[in-house]
C-alpha cells in the first residue's frame, strides 16, 4: 500500500483511471476488430462467388459453341450414304464374294 501524500494519491488516481479506461475499451475494440474481420471475409466470399459464376458462364458458352460447331460440321448426305452402304454390305456377302474371287483364280 502506498503512503498517503498529496502527490502519491494523484499518481495513483491517474494510473487507476488509465487502467480502467483500457479495461473499459477492450470489449468494444475486440468487437470492432471482429466485425471488421467478418465484413472483410464476407466481401471476399462474394468476390469469389462472382468469379466462379463468370467462369461457369464462360465454360457454358464454350460448350454451346462446340455443340453448334459439331452440328454445322456434319455432312448429312455423306453420312446417310455411308450408313446405307454399311447396312447393305453384310459380312457374309463380303466373304461370299471373296470366296468366289479366289475360286476364279484357282480355276485358271
């Protein structure tokens, strides 16, 4: 305990007031820091969400462009003709004609 003098009590009073001031402001400063951190994190969250949406839109446009390019690059008449040839020419017909050709060469 301090000695009771005029200077001593003034110094004790000043130190006590400073300590009370620091202790009283601590919760407010802590909450202020917490709110700033939350606001910053929320802002970054929204920025990342917008960036992801932009990338998804770009990918969707690229996919649609590829689909349209494939549709326009198809030659429908050529495909129909080749499909008809494949369906008409079976394996057994090919083997029969090959066998007939080989027999023709043997008979010569």
